[in-house]
């Protein structure tokens, strides 16, 4: 039941992000002039490095799943903390990026699309991190173990989904010209 519920929920999340991508490409197709507009300079290399960090966090999350399935609680905690740190680094870079960009949400349609897309993605990363903190808290209980593997797997599905969405978003916003 948990797996079915998670898959249905992730399908709704997929539709949500698909709507954001559709809005972006509609704005791009109807834009007059250059896209992105003049004055938009994104740090592709830095964004790519933090994208790589987020992709690596999918690996650490999967190692956490394997650790709890094998009953290795200390390793589970360690891999989950590593995942949290990579997620926090990603969000820290996003906050730095937002504070240093020379355009805002109200500058032009590209700015609106950029901030809405990256903002909602950032909220999803933050939500995944909250779920991981909940798992770490639950892992402090003596009853936490093999019976909790499905919950850990569902959080991992969500985390992998958020990572895949970001790869598409980064490619769309940072690479497509």
C-alpha cells in the first residue's frame, strides 16, 4: 500500500513539474528577442558541480537503503547524514546563486520561470531533507530496523525523483540557449 501511494504521489509531482517545464517552453517559444534575455548570466560550471553533488546524493541515499536492509544502523545513519550534507550544499548554492543574480522574478518572463522552477525544486529538496531528518530521529528508537525498510525506500524514491527532475531543470535552464 505504501509503495502504491508513493508511486501515485510521485506521478502527481511529475505532472506538477511537467506543468512548470511546459510553461517555460511556452514562454521561450513566444518570447520576442533573445532567450534567455540580455543580462542573464548563469554559472554553468558551478551549477554543474552542485548538480553532480545532488546526483552523488542519490548514491549515498541508496547506500543508506542498503545499510538499513542489512541491519547496519550506524552505516545507515552515516549515509543518510552524507545525503543530507549534499542536499544542504545544493540548497546553499541555490541561495548564493539567487542572492547574486542580476535579474529577479519580475525582470522578465525568463526570470519568472527561472525563480519559480528553481524555487519549487528547492522546496522539494528541503522536503526530502526533512523526511531524512525524520528517519534519523526514528532510527534512534530500539524498534527501528528491518520493518522500516519500506519507509526508507519510499524516501529514497522521492529523493531520486527530485534528483532526476533537477538534471532536466539544470539542462533546460543552464545549458539550452
